[in-house]
């Protein structure tokens, strides 16, 4: 099974090859934050694009459609062909972590390297040995989404939507009372358009058990911005992981390309709405990596050491040194405190075991 725009205040100063962030001057917080995760999407494709060794050969020996679309001789051209918005906008206006050629690493701390432990780590700020499966068990830990929903000015303004039926358990909806869309991507639909998104989801084929296609999730997220106006929005995309498990490198790449296109549309929508324009921060990452060879790239988990490695990006005003960060190691667990810091909140004051925010983000 899967076994996993926005204004950022971010200054990265003097980061060496260490796993501990340094402190920087205070930066004015954003008003809103949006988090998007692309399940099981490898750092290899993020930083070097498609790999010709993974394409299946056609019967006539000619390049497949996927190879024609995404293969380029130059690695920079390949990654831009696959993720045009990410490389033309996010990486130029924001900060990207995880390129090993720049001595930049992002890694998980949970030791399991699959979905539920990964989402728990990123959203609660720390690994938990009790979260050791993808079973539908309510998360004993409080996520940054649940915590922010209890902060002044955020109550009723936190929203989540994803493609996996375990998401409501990851966010423990029975306790958190957060509105979470999953198999029905719009929770408690209010309008004809919201009901139509859920109807479309029901009309699509059930290709994977417990997982829906990304398209209705994307539409539900965009509609939430327009009609519900959350201050905190989390979007879980997952087709990359499903197609990878099926060994479909072509569909895996196409899902990544569509995820990138959605993030571009998300950013455009945010900039078109006065409630978000110039007031919103964006975080992008994944819940785990994958194998690093054509033989094991379809898998992840504790038996696939390469799956420990991930990537992360943040975008928005306040990034004084945009681009791919060099010489720094961070962890997926830093996302929770970072999301809170971006909107001026201190998650670690409530949960000291959570990892610190990324270097310089929302420093006080």
C-alpha cells in the first residue's frame, strides 16, 4: 500500500553541515500557511528529473511517450521538464533542501520509512515508536494542524484534504474535530460545486483500495481556498506512490508532473485572492523516499535504506538566499514547528520534543 503558495518568512544564515538549525533575526510572520505533500516522490527525480534506466522499452525499440516527454540529456533540463513550476518559480523565489550534490540532505528520523510514520513525524514534529504501521488507528499525538486550530485566530480555520483513507486517523478527527476530506474530498459539502466534486470522486474507478485519484483532491483544495478560506490548509497527494508501487515509472512521472501543475495553480489562486495574496506561506515535501535503483525503486520501508532520504521546499517573501540550499542537513520532523513559526506561533513551547523550525523561519 502507499504502503505520502503562500508567503514564507525564511532567512538561512551560516548553515554548516549539521543537523541542528541556527538562529536568525526575527522575521514578520505570514498570516496563512499551506502544506502540500507528494507521497513517496523521490529526491532523485526532484533534483535530476527522469532517469532513462527506469523507462520500459517499447516493442519497436522507439522511445515511449513518457521518455519523449520527460527525457533530456541535461539534468537541469530534465528536472524542469518534469517539474516546471517547482524549478522556474519555487526554486528561484524560495528555498529547496535535499540536493546531495550540494551537500544538502533531508532525512526521516522514524526508522520505518513508510507513510503513516512519515506523516506522523512531519505533522507532529517527532517520530513515535507507537506509530509503526499503516493501520487505521487514531494518532495518539497532536498534529500542528490540531494545535493551530486551538490557537487564537485559527479556530475553525484549519482544513485538510487528501487521497488516502488513513488521513482522518493521522489527524485523529474524533479528537481534533478537524474537517478532513479523504475518500470524499469535501467534508460536509455546502455548495453544488462541492457536492459535484464528491460525486465525481464516486464516479471515478476505484483503482486502489483506500486511495482515490489526485484530481478531485486538487479540486477540493482549490475550492476550499475560494469558499472556506482556511488560514491553514494541508493537501495530501498520493498517486506518485501508488504508480511507483505498481512499477509504472511513466505514470509515476506523469503524476509528479500533474502535482507540480496543481501547485502552480494553487499558487496562482492564492495570489488572486485578497485574503491570501502576500500573506501566505508554502511548504512542500514528501513522507518518505524510495529505493535508489531500477530493481528497488518501487519499494520503501526499513529494508530499503535509500527511502530514508527526502526533500523539502519553502517559498515566499523573506527568503534572503533563494535557491537550492548548500551544506545543511535537516529532518522531516522540522516541518511541524516550521509551519507554526511561519504564522508566528511556537509549536515547541507546547511540545518540546518536537524538532526545531527550519533555520531562521519565524525566529523570535
